[in-house]
């Protein structure tokens, strides 16, 4: 059994992140800043809100890889990129 391409979608996700900032004078024009971040505020109000539901994608393919050579490029370092063509025509495994 196969599933047609793009036949599944994830629902819309609504999350709200809040940030509170307060500046406090320390000395002259020097000020300190206190802040608090509240991530996923909806989930604090109701545990069913702000959930991130998505269609699972259990296959990950390494299409390209990179290695760094610190001695390359006259000691400045260089990156070498490789393309893995075997991932294009095969069924990925977990």
C-alpha cells in the first residue's frame, strides 16, 4: 500500500510567546534590564492548547556531508563537501 505524495498535512499551530522587560536605573545613565520569557503561553492556561501536532516523518536522509580540514587553505582551514547520491533512488531505512 502506498500513500500519494502530499496527501497528509499537519494542522495549524497557534502558540504565543510572551516577553516581559523592565529597565532598572543603576547609576546615572547606566541601567540594568530584567526580563522573563513565557514560552507557549496557551499551554499554561489549558494543557490542550498550544500543542504542536504534526504528521510524523521518520525517514531522514543524509544527502550531503561536510568535513573540516583545519590545516587546509594555508592554515586558515577549509571545508570539503560530499554528495551522497545513493539516497536518491532507494527506500530510506530508519
